[in-house]
């Protein structure tokens, strides 16, 4: 008979840890270790001693309590959601990675409260796409999103969660009523702006360094059913940013009862960052070649302003007129404005089809050296000159989407 060899207990973890009931869910096999030692960026490799697949919040509490109390062999703990970080933020050398997604096997961790104070209670391990689908069953949805929805609630709330809705509602971390957090001492603390507010503010955008989010209470709004989704092309960066800034300034102040847009983003179009890229294919073949020839014949860089206006059966008859009014006077290249009419879900989930295409070509699982920057308004023209029209124009191998959009400091 061949005996299956047990992997030895990692030397960086105290032996006493094995006596906890939770230790049955600690994995030291090579699959678990390899999954937890890399991330979407594929720029860092950090090897943990073990991975915990928690069955409950209590498992996490017991692990953290033990680590806090353990002076013999101190070890670190990192929460991991989808692992879509770029530089090892959800990893820990020689410690324990808590694979939050294991909690998802417990059903019922997305609970919509439909009373006057609309909100949803969500497990930190839940994917935003699942939150969207569940809340839509009640005709409501969160209001602030990321471009891509297959990320965990705990993961984006530990960063910021920024997208085209942030100018209006703030990033996702500005759209949280309450959190349950397992602190570094292994206590479960409920916190909000008014209760344990220091912890609340530290954990939001805290990269998992101030505790592990096990529940978030997220505000909801009545969900629209459809979206007018528009892209406009610009030659001139100053016209592009001026129009972007104008559009985010309307936000309810547009006069004539104008509510403003629901989403404003923008991107660069170059021969290596073409108008249709993996994030979404928007342009017909004919439009695509029109834009590409403009790019090739005259200009190395074009700018694409992207906006969306939500609507439903109540606003169906007025949405086009409102949108026309909002876009009147913008300085895009005449004729280079393109509109799509899509469902709310298809709009929010727009990156998914590109992801599936890349996956099918084996191109999702490659290094992603991404960078996110906030550039002050006072230096954005220098940035355009130096980076977009300098470095990027001269480079023949900088491939990939480049997003550029303004944010209101007050949000
Ligand atoms: C294709 C793609 C598109 C993206 N688009 C956007 C975008 O539009 N806007 C945007 O803001 N971001 C975007 N991101 C970045 C994304 O928000 C972050 O990478 C986020 O961390 C991903 O969540 P995750 O579940 O993969 O977290 P992980 O990478 O697993 O973890 C991220 C950090 O959060 C910590 N963490 C994870 N779960 C918890 C928890 N429950 N409690 C406490 N800490 C925790 C980890 O320790 C780590 O520090 C995008 C990423 C990808 C891959």
C-alpha cells in the first residue's frame, strides 16, 4: 500500500496552531500555496506558509486571536479576495493568507434591506457582480462602481473603488454605512462614521492593514433599467479636459432641472491603445477604421470622452433630449460621436466580455504592470505633453488601455 505523504507543518507557524479546530481548514498543499503567492499583476512572488479557507467569521477570529497572542513564533496574516491586486498587496511571506472567497460557500451573505433606509449587507468576500444581480431582484442597486465587477467587496473597499460614477457619488469607500471588522486583536468590531469611526476610516482604503472586513453595509438606490452610452473623439487635449471638467461640474446644477450625467470617464487612443480594446468593443468596423486612419495620417494620439446617462420607463421619452442638452457645445471632432443603448447590467458589466476573450486566448494570465495616478489639475497639461505626447508617442511597445478622467476633490 502506498501511503500518501503529509506535507510537513511549516516551520514559520507555531505547532500549537494545529490544536485549533480551525486548523483543519489550513492548507499547506502546493496548489494552495501557489495560488496565494501570486496575483493579477504577476510582478511579485511571496510565499505564505499556509492558506486558510474560512468557513465562518469565527475561523478568521480564531486565527487572528491566536496570532496576536502567539509570542513564540509571530506570523503575519493577509486577507485575499480575488487577488486582482498588482503588487502583492494580498500576500504575506511565511504567514497565513486568508482566502476570503471560501466564505462564499455560506449562502445568504447578500441581504437587501428594502425599508426606507435602503441598503444591502454584504459579506466582504462577495463579488460586486453578485451584489448587482441580487440587488436588482429588488429593483435597486449600489451607486458607485469599479469598471470591472469580478472583484470582492472587501478588496475594493480596501483600495478605493473608483470609476466613472465617482465624480457624482464618490468612490466606493465613500458609499459605505457600516462595517464588521476583525481587528488585529481578533475582536469583531462594528464601525461606521459615528461608531468606532477611527477604525472605519482606517479600514476603508486601508489595504487590509487595519483589520479584515467581514460585512459591509452599502447604500442602494432605485436601479435604472437602461443606459445611453456615448463616446466622443477629440484631437485637442485642452478641449477634452475642459469638456470632461464641465460635465462633472453639472452634477445637479445644470439648470432647467438637469440632473447631469451618471458616468464620465475618458481614455487615450493610440495605435497601440486602439479605440476597441479588451475593456470594451464599442465601434463598428467602419468607425474603427475611420478613427484608426485619423490616427495614422495626422495624429499620434486621440482622446476619447466617454459618458453615460441612465434611464427607465419613466424617463424613456425625455432621455435623448436631456442627453442632447448636456452634450451641446462640446468640442469633439464633428461627426465623431457614437451612441449605444444598452441594459444597465450590460453597461456595468462591460469589461467582462473582453476578459472572457482574453482568457480564451490565454492572455488574461499574463503580467499586468498597471499604474494608477492622481494628477493635480495644475499639472495635467504637463502630464499630457510629457507622458501622452512624449513617452507614449516615442514608445513602440507600450500596449494597453489608458484611462484619463477627472475627479472632484470634494468627493
Ligand atoms: C480588470 C480589472 C479592472 C479593475 N478596475 C478597477 C476600477 O475600475 N476601479 C478601481 O478602483 N479598481 C479597479 N481594479 C483594481 C481593484 O479594485 C483592486 O485590485 C482590488 O483590490 C481588487 O479586489 P480583489 O478582491 O481582487 O482584492 P485583492 O487583490 O485580493 O486584495 C486587495 C487588498 O485588499 C485586502 N483585502 C482583500 N479582502 C479584504 C477584506 N475582506 N478585508 C480587508 N482587506 C481585504 C488585501 O489584503 C489587499 O491588501 C481593477 C482590477 C482589475 C483586475
